[in-house]
């Protein structure tokens, strides 16, 4: 029987590619998404379609209320930055950072993995085009992997040595897109924009849109989604 893996799936380009990678490596994939009080539900619809298209055994959506904590343009009444230069995006941690989000998400993935008898967690973090998020770095992934074994019954009893896979962490957005295309990921199912327009198009100006557009341009491929700008 194939090994089981829990794959964090936001509905975005990176997480869709990560699910495709996990599947290509022979894992039986359990996709995990979150309704956490983010600005819009568009990405959750994308996550459901991606999970189905890529053959996840099960897709679980958990509800968290990170909006009650706030502190981010994605969960609070704070304007989403638009039209920033590459230098500006690379300078410091942006206001779109959601406090401790990947720690929270991986903790839930770890809990589900322990119940499933899975030792492998997949997350689509990427440090090169991560807009400065501290929880997208290799140091964070390595630290969480150590914590996973210390903090679980399965780890303490020696039944599981948990591994956190971050296969995209050192890739550029263009490299991620090329890899996903080779694995037949339908990027038309994915959603990246922080602030979708009323006519359903992506804004084209937020950091996430700018990084995505740059990635497709550098990969020499056509982005299948529509932009307002």
C-alpha cells in the first residue's frame, strides 16, 4: 500500500504543484485546506477543484477564526498593497503576512497525519518569491519537523518520524510553473490573487498577482487566468 501524506492545499499555484509532486512520488494524498477568515472564499473553491483534479483521497476543510486575531491585510481591515516593485516586495515582512499561519496550518496537518498513520506532511512554501514571509524559510521547516516528533504520541513512542516536505522551497516561481506543467497541473483551476475583482478577475497588482505574472512570463507560458490589470 502507498504511504499516506497530508498535503496543505490553499488552492494557489504553489500548493497545487506540491500536491501534484506528492502524488507523482507515489503518496496517497489527503488534502487539507482552511477557511480561516481570509478576505475571500475564492481560493477555497479552487482548492476543492484542484483536490478533485489531482486525485486526493480526501479533502478536508477546517474552519479557524484568524480574523478575530487580525494583524494582516488578509484577515483584517487593512488595505492590500498594490503595484509594489520587486525591491519593495523583497524588503521586510509585508502586511499580508498572517501571524504564525504556517505554524497553525502545519499543526493541524500534523494532528490529522497522526490519526491517519501518516508520517509525511507536504507544504508549498517557497523562499525565493515568498514576499519576505518568515514561515516560508528552510529553518522554519526544519524546526517544525523536530517539533513534530517531540510533540506527538506517535513520535514519542517511536512509531513515526515525521517529515515535512517543502519541495518548492528553493525554486523560483518560473521553475515551479514549469514543474507543475510537466506534471499536468491545470493552473486555470488555481487562484492566487489577494483581492479578486467584482467581475471575478484577479486584480493583477497585489504582490501575489505580480509574482505569479512574473513567473509565467519567465517560464515562457501563458497564464490561464484573467487579470484586471
